[in-house]
């Protein structure tokens, strides 16, 4: 791994100064205009434009997990892994049409607040504590550690200083509030896209060089010649990666649960739009959907290019780690092949992705802790200024905890993206069922919601370890299991999520019906009517363009 040149350092310092300077300017304007009201700090209420909302959504979503992990999956699996990005575009449209109007009409600012209004304080407090633990111990630490590993491998700086730099940089941005995060994310996502496209272009140019040609277009054509199988969008059952992406389940099964839970029921994501009016929020989500269509070019194509370069012998044994191939080395290796100056741009892009994700996650932690726990359980009379102060303290504490415990968790980059997706999927079916039933079935009770929390997790654990307890080969003919290399019939994790989701919904219906029969249980209603779901012509046109683009991609590379 090579280190930075002076030009690279200058490019990166320019990025750092630009983000920091712009953040200070936005913060001072905010202070002069609206003071330090808690909703302004946590939600930037009414002050984020649609393009800032859309850019902030993408900047918060794309991190080292995508750059490193998804490029690694591109090396190993191919373009099929892009389903996470492409399906997200469709999901953002659904969230904009059906989820966001319900949140905004009922003045929902946090996910636990929604649960309290719909199911009561016990469910809300339980889930607030759960989300805080998940965000700090899993999400914040993994973003910080994987980001620091990637930056360390590129810059030659030791791991701990990289972690401290990322944590401090993100904390400073977060302390300015959601408006500072939202508008600095516009710069972050610009760096992310430009730097990512530069890396992809140069990687494709190197592939073109294998055939004595030049240019990204020639390189893209050469990828089809040398790795045509890597462009299968829907994997067949005999594909060795079928357990990760099980055929049609990526289009009509568990992938919807992954995306609807992430984009529709996640404080970390929806917070960007909760402070806006409905037309602005919808435009922001639609803009994010268009940006999502671009992400496979930035985070998947480099992995396929690295695969072709490696198989052609260009990379030597650089992909080797511990005597075997580690796909997650693909992106760092490509970055180190970049010429002086361009490496600084790519480094800034990677840093921007990590810092934006850290800042967004930390702000969500502060919001849930302050508004849902501190305000409601510790100090109900807390002033606006006190809540902002508590929020800032919680950001610093969360970052410090993440820096302290991340090295102890043994976070391993190998197969990182798929690993994170699988284990996040243990809780996704239950949470999504709780929200959807709360939206659209008025009879859903608090007991049913609590069952979704516990039953969803328990069901996922049971299905994960069921192959060790019984033979599941009877599921193979109906497509819900496959024999792995170990000779055991297992259920792919996306199919497990699909099964658990319907199990949880059935359980929630049964519990709610029993409570209704006994005249027991509590049901609280939200204001929901079909008129909320109407969209204007411009939004409908944009949604149709996204639909046509997705149909074209899957039609061409099925």
C-alpha cells in the first residue's frame, strides 16, 4: 500500500477546509435566524430544501460499508449485488407516497414517538432503548471502524488516529445540528459522487488496457467479454452465491423487507425529511432515488473491474489475505493504483462518505435520547436550550463509546456488506410489521406490537439455527432452501426474513383479534386517509422514469 503525495494531501485538506468552513457559515446563519430551538437543532424544521434532503439521505446511507463491502461483493458476486441500491430507488418512491404523509400529518418527529402515539409508552420506551443500543454498538462502531480501516490502508496512517479523526470531524458537524448536517452533506455527496466516478473511470480504463484500448466505455465493454457472468442480475439456484441473493426473492421477497424497514422505519434516514413540508420531503426522497440509480456505477463496477484485473494477473497477489482471496480488499487496492492527486480526490470521497454517515447516525442518537428518553422520563420540564445541550452531550458520549469499544468487537471486513445485511435482518421483519400494521390496520394492539419486537427476533434466530436441528431438504423443491458447501440444506437469509415477516403479521392479527374478543388491549389510531397518498404530476413523472430505468436494467441483464 502506497502513501499520500503532497498533491494528495493538498486536495484532501482543501476538502476538509471546504466542509468545515461551509458548516461554520451555515451554523452562524442558523444562530442568527432561529436561535437554538430543539426542533431546529434535531430536525432543521422547515429549513432544508429538497436537494439538501436528498443529498443528505444518500450521504448518510453510503459509507465504508458500501465502498468497501459492496465493491467486495461486486468482485465476488457481480452486478446482482446492486439490487440493494436499485431496489432502494423504488423503495424511496413508496416511502415518499405512503409513509411520509402519515408521519407528517401526525406530526411525528422520531420513530419512538410514532410507536408511543400508536401503541403506548411501554412499546415506545422499549424500542427507543433498543434503537439506541443498535445505533451505538452496531452501526456507529461498524461505520467508524470499517471507515478507519479503509482510510488507514489508503493513507498509511495508523488505525487509532484515523478513528479519532473521523469521530471528531463527525462530532463537530453534528454539534451544529441537522441544518448543518443537511447542507454540508451536499458537499459530502458531491465529493462522494465525483471521487467515486473518478475511481470507476480509471478502473475501467485499466481494464480497457488489457485489450490494448483506452477509455471507460471500452473498459465497460471489456468487462462483458471477460466477466459476462458477473452481470447476471438474478442468480440461478446453481450459482455459488445463491444463498446471499436467492433468485427472485431479490425482486418479490425479502429484499422489500430490507429496504422498507431501512428507508421507511429508520430514524437515521427518515429524520432528514421529518422537519419539512410534504411536497419538499417528497421531492427530496425522489432526488435521493435518482442518486441511488447512480450508486452501482460507483460502488459495484469497481469491484467487477478488480475481479477482471486480478484474473488477468495485473494485481499479483494483492487480493490475498491469510492465504486466500479477500474480496473486501478490492476497493482499497484500486485506490492505491490511482495517480497522485486523484488519490486525494478518492480519499476525500471515502472520508466524506464515512463522516456523513457518522454525523447522521450521531444526530439520530441524540434525537432519540433527548426527545424520547430524557424529555419524557428524566426532565419533562426541560427548556429548549437544555435539550439542545443534552443532545450535544449525547453526541460526544456516543462517539467516545464507539471509539472505545469498536476495536474490542472484532469487526472483520471479510464479507462485510453481506454480513451486516444478514444480522441487521434479524430485527427488520418485526419492526416493519409493527409499522405497517400500525399504519394500515386500526385494530392492531400494543400487545401485538410487543410480540412483533420479540417474536420477530426469536423467529429469525430459530430459522438461522434450524438447519442444525432438523433436515430442511423438503423445502428445496419449493425454492426455500439450498444445499450449501457443507452439505446442509439452509434457508437463504432473505427468504428467512420473508418467512418471519408473515409469521409476525399472522401473530399480530391473532393477538389483536383475541384482545378485541376479550375487550382488552389498547388500540390508538393515527390520522390516515387515502387523500394523503395523492401525488402531483411532476412526482408521478419522476417515479415513472425510475420505474422504466429499473425495468430496462433488469430486462437487459436478467
